[in-house]
């Protein structure tokens, strides 16, 4: 939920964190020619790096928004995106990575995707401020349901019964989790549902736009780093505009938090972690593959949810804990069902 990553083949198999980092794991297609040799130790190391950065990013964002009571989610997104742009641009300038030049033709093609991308990030920040990490994780499963329906109607894609069964379990767990949530907040749940629709829309729109975007680049391709740079760069002017629209300027001018060096340190850390998700996602995907990547992403939600409950001392009940655990298992079942579906096709 911070800096961003990108790719576009079967959108609703992607982990939400990756989409919010601009990264769609199906870019594996574009990076297959440069895939590095799979070394067991590197696979384990890359997997750990991906899991740690992914969990840490969400927990740090929750810490900034809730523990610090920082009421400027758009500014936080803007600052994180600025860090991503500066780091990726510097690495590109030094020749460490290669990125496509941001031409006006590419920007025009990508703008619709970027509007959804920014909306996805902002609603994610807004919901995380009010909802505990475990419930955000479970509610995000609704994104998979919306995307599956969207794929069926937009791309005539059909899924087997195991996939639909997993999606049904996700809906049940989200509803039961909301009913039993002792810290239920209507505003937070509203923002999270909007976020699910925007995340699904981003995934589906990305699939449509990707081929066109590749055609207007100089190399005829659009790698992960270029997409990270493109998404985050375009988000900056829109983010500045939205800060004024949502009147965060007034809050920022009065809050004493911006005068605390430790607060800026934590915010900067969140920006680095966001970008770290992009790099570790690509590294892990290269060392293993889409199947392992998807399954680990689902399993990673379990320690994240537990950490979120313990670190932020979330009041919970046996019923709510069972609903959360049920939702997490549904996510793993969904990942396995998608793996089986992919192997059959």
C-alpha cells in the first residue's frame, strides 16, 4: 500500500499489494528473456525479502495513520510516490536499471490507468486509518470476486467450480468478519469497498491498456521499472490537486507532527518499503515463478493479520478471529484453485 509496481496477463491472480505498487506479476512475460538462474538459496532469500517488505509496508502505514493519528492520507501517498520517483530516476540515470522515456504519447495512453491507480492508493489509505489490518486483508478478498465477474463479462473468461467456490467463501468470510468486528467503522468499510472496486478496475483496465502502451514506447516494451516510474510520476500532480480538494493543506499547516524528525523518518521508511515491494516482487518472481509467487502472497496474509492484531492491540472476539482465519484460508484455497486451473489450461 505504498510505492508501486506493474504486469498484465490474468489480473485477478495478482496480490493487492503488488497492484498498489504498480506491479502486475504477469510482466513475467516481458522479463522471461532476462530471467536469472533459479538458485534455491536465492529463492528462499527473495521470498523472505518479499514477505517482510510487504508486511512491513502495511504495518508502517497503519502506524502512521492510526498510532500517530495522521489525518492526511493523500499527502502520505504523495510523499511515498515522490520517494519512488527519485530513487527509480536516480538508478536509471546511473545505468543500474533501464526505463522507457516518458513521452507524451505514452502519458496519454496511461492516464486513465493512473487515475484509477491514484484512487486505489488513496482509498487504501483512508480505509486503513479506520479498519484493523486483519479485516482489511480479509475485505480485500472482495477484489478477487469483482475482478472474476469483470473478466467473465469483459473478456469472456470462464473459471472452474473450485475458483467460484473459493470466491464464495471469500464473500462469506468478509460478511461474517464485518458483522463480528468489534471495532467496526462504517466510514472505513465504505472506503474499503470502494478500494476493492478501484483495485479490480485497475487490474482489468491495465489488461486493456498494456498492449497499446507497449506500441507507443521506443523499445516496443514496458518493463516493471518503467511502469513504477510512470505510475508514480503521473500521480504527483494529481496528488497535489487532491490535497487541496480534500483540504489537507489546512490540516498539514496546523499539525505538529510535521515538526517531528521521527515522524518524517517513519514516513520516509514507508516510502522505501513501498519501493522495496516492487524490487522484491520482481526478484522473487524471477527466482520461483507465478504459481509459487501467488501462493506465498496468499500465505503471507496470515502472519500479517496476526501481527496487525497483536501490534495494534485490536479488540477481537472468537467469532471475529474465526471469520478472519476463515477468510485467510479462503485466500489460500483460491490461490491453489487458480494454480490447478492454470495447469489444466
